[in-house]
């Protein structure tokens, strides 16, 4: 048999097996999706808890509603403040930095210049 034809046959069989295994895995995944129950996503859970909080707030007095609104506002403001502040990373101990790393870092700082 011609080596080129043999190579083409081996290639066709290999590609056929790959695509067949892909189709088999696709079928197994669709079967598992049909069998397994869906868990609620985090957005669905948070929307449901938000609706419960709204019902709870509506049943409370106006003063309690104002307190709840103020608490929510403070929480949102603190979350925004924390997320926008750059964090300073602690410097490693000198024992953790080898002489080579110290030289390379100082060279990089020298090239960049003071900021």
C-alpha cells in the first residue's frame, strides 16, 4: 500500500475518533443537564433576598425604614471607598531577596526614575 494513502487513512481514522468522542461528551453533558436539577444562581438568590428585605422594610415603621436606608447607604459608600483605594504591599524581608534580585530591582528603579 502506498505510504501517502496509508497516512491519509490513519489521519481520517484519528480525526473520526476525535470528533466521535467530542459528540459523545456533548451527549453526556446534555443528558446530565436534563437529569440534574438546576441550582439557583447567585443573582437569583440575591434578588429573592432583596425582595424579602423590601417586604420586611414595607412592614416596618418610617423611622426603621430610614435607619435601614442609612445603613445601606453607609455600606455602599464604604464598599466604594475600599474598592478604589490602592493598597500598599508590604516589602519582603531582606532575607527573602537575593543579591541578584536586589541588583535587578535597583536597576529597574534607576531606569524609571523617581515618581
